[in-house]
C-alpha cells in the first residue's frame, strides 16, 4: 500500500488568535502534514439552500457566529508555523475577484515559504452569492473553472493575457510569483460528476468529504469514483496518475452508544482499520476534522493528540 499524509481542519468558527495559533502549532508538533481552514464570508439570516453535509439539508452555519476569513487566517498561520502545509477546505472560488484572490494566495505561498495548498470549491449557498452582489450562482461551475485557469496564468506567465467570459486581463504585471513551481497545488472539492471533471482538467488533487451524511462513501464506492476520475484524467490528455486522491472526514473517538458505527469513529483500532481500507483503494491524503462530546478547544487538542499517537502508527505512511 502507498504511504499517506494526514491533515486536520483548524476551525475558524468561534476562533481567536490564541486558539487558531495553538491548534495549528499543536498539529505541527504532532506531525500532521497540513492544516486546513473552511470558507464563508457572510451567512444570511434566511437560508433555504440545501446544505450538502447535513441529513436534513439545513445549514449548521449561524449568521451571528464569529468566523474568520480563511486567507487572512492562513497568512496569520504562515507566521505561526514552520513546516506544516496551509490549505483551504475549500475556498469558494466565485466569491472573490480572481486577480485579488490570485494575489492573496500567492502572498500566502511567498510568506509561508511555499506551503500553500489551494482547496477549491464552487459553493452551495445561493443566498451568500446574492449577499455578496454576485449573480453567478447558476454559472458557478463555469466561473470556478475560468478563475482557476486565470490563477495558473497569473502565477506562471511574465506577461499574462487572458480573455475569458467572466474576466479579462492584459497589460499588467503580476509579482511576486508563488514560491512553488509551477504553482501551488490545486485540490478540487466535491464528489459530483462536474467536480470529477474539474479535477481531471484542472486539479492536482481531489479532496471529497466522505463520511458526513448524506455524503457517505464506503471504500468500494470511493474506489469506483477514483476509477472514473482516472478515466476522465486520461480523456483530458493527462497521465491518469496526475491527480492525487484525498479523503476528508470527521474523526470521533466518542461513538454514540447503540448507534451504527460511522466510518472513522470508535476505538483507535477501528479508525485505523478504516483508514487502511481507504488507503487500499487509492487514498493518499487524509484531511480530518475532530469532534467530541465535550465542545471545547482543549478537547479537540486531546483528540488530535490521541489520533497522532494511537491511530497514525496503525497506518502505513511510507
């Protein structure tokens, strides 16, 4: 079996500078390979859009809950950490003007010494698009594809010229370029067919969430999606191994009594066995969220530590 990397999400909801720094540094000290932050800019009070990661489709994001902007948070973490990679899980690409976003992302990569991972998504909350003054919700997939192509051009060309449907660029310089060559890796989120196609054409990695109902993928089902991704990658004229495969999920050591066990929950041995099964079907990178019965930052730190000490040794990494 191939080796794997482990990343963990650092919550930006209800976060302070101290909690954000402490959790990222703890992850780094424990040997995690990456820390990831989610993205929302504003949550309208009336949201009817279906949230894809809740069984009832109701969003868990609250309009009055404090949450930090992800790119600003990653710049902060770039100065607080030394080794760990810094990723977005996922940045909603249509929300930000592509020139500004490309510059912000390049800045993170420069200030971190080349540690940025761009996790990219199209977004699900139509009301947030509207609040931001965007009328592109229905075209968000096409907008995302175009913006990602523009990012790559800005990051790699001395005199970028781009004539797209949603953005045009010419006669400008764009410096500094990112440290990573040819550019920071782009990981595509989502598990739908359009997401797979986007990954095959534009992505360096694929990072679906796979154990959060109703988006739950057993290893055999994920293996079929990976096979489809490889096929689409070949059709896009790229080597079928051009895209790394990730898997995002919630880890819980506090399985509910009497309930059917969810993947990545329970005892360390059970969680380790789940990870090995996903690894066996082709997953190379795990991006994890830690939940617990006690809702506190200290409990999350203990869960991260337990995972690093009791679960990671059960999984082949090399």
